[in-house]
């Protein structure tokens, strides 16, 4: 299948059918959304009928896998036990609800070790995942590559690999690579995309890479800032980001735009990236 799977992050406020229509309107064939208020409040009740209507849209327009996003305030390696328990609770509930749409992805930010050190953080994240993951669930959980601001875990491929190594149901875990984050983390995808892809393959294994967050960055290589920019308006640039979508090891993945845009802006980014892809 030589067709770019691309979409943007959408608001889930009006449900799945609305997101599907929204995506089609932008000529997208995937999308991302927060499973609940990003600050981790109560999730909206899922309407089975809404999900069915979405499935029809997705089938008709040949959608790829969609990429749900956990609230970014969860901290699976918080020092306080009740915060880690909260992460278990929310992720379990989200994954239960994802069973309405089996076979998709759920990505999350591994966490902030807040001074405990990376090793302790990694151990705690794996423990949370081992409490959350159930062998019969049909959603793959993706660890996101992070920019390394503050005490973020996932600042390099090695840290993500270490988490995966401690997870029991390893086949339930994959990676979501964020281009802004790895650029800010010091991986030079502008001058050496091939080298970065090879490094990912040797540290984690390309077979575990399941989705890409396609973002430009406001800041230079290695800045550890995490400020997304519109495609082509930042320090990575359109050429390099298009090259990511066309790389033989990546071109089949779902690409999600998390650029600071409105619907027209995303539609335009999708149009340009599709044009350069074909
Ligand atoms: Fe994210
Ligand atoms: Fe991201
Ligand atoms: Zn980010």
C-alpha cells in the first residue's frame, strides 16, 4: 500500500463519528485524540452507536490505525505511590474503553523521575505497565520518545529499550517516535536520518516502531525544549520532515501532526506532505 497515512490531533469532545468526519474533511486517513481531558479528568461515556458510525467512515475512507493519547499529566514514575496508582487507574480505564475499537494504538509519555534518577524511574514505569497490561487486550501501548526536558524519561532510545525489557507482555508495547522530541533530544534527522533510523533499529528494533508524531521544532538540535512548530516553519524544515514520511523503513506508519495549527493549517500540511510523498 503506497498511500501516506496521515492526520492530526483532533478534539474528542464530539465523539468518534465527528472525529472521523473531521479527518475526512482534511483528507486525513488517521488521527489522534486525548482519551479524556488532558489533565486527566473523567472520561466521556462511550456510545456504541457513535463508534459504529465511525467504523463505517474509517472503512469507506481506508483509515489506518488511530493513535489515542493518554493525558500528559500522568506520571507513571512519580515518587508518590498514590500518583502511580492514579496512572494505573486511568490507563486501565482508557484501555478498557479502547476495546470498542480493537487493534489501534494508545500512546503515553513515560514519565518524569523528579530527582529519583532514571534507573528508578524506568523501573517504576515498567511496574505500572505490568499492572495495566492484560494479555487479551487488543490495543498496543506506545511509549513516546521525549525531548529530555526536566527529568523526563525517554530522552534517548536506550531508556525506552530498558522500559520494554522490564515489561512482561512485551508484544503489547511499541514506540511512538516524535520528530520534534528526538530532534530536541539530539538526534539529527536533518543531516543524518539514515543514521538515526539505524540507531533506533540497533537499540530498540524497527519492528517496535508503530507511529510517528510529525512535528517541526521551534528550537535547535539538542535543545531539550519540546516546543512544536508548524511543518516547515521550524528548525527541522519541510524537506527533512517529508523525508521522514518517505523513508523506506517508516513510510508505512501512521503519521500524526501535533503542530500548532487549525483545521485549515493541518489540511494544508497534509496536502503538501501527500504531494511530496507520491
Ligand atoms: Fe505526546
Ligand atoms: Fe508527541
Ligand atoms: Zn511535544
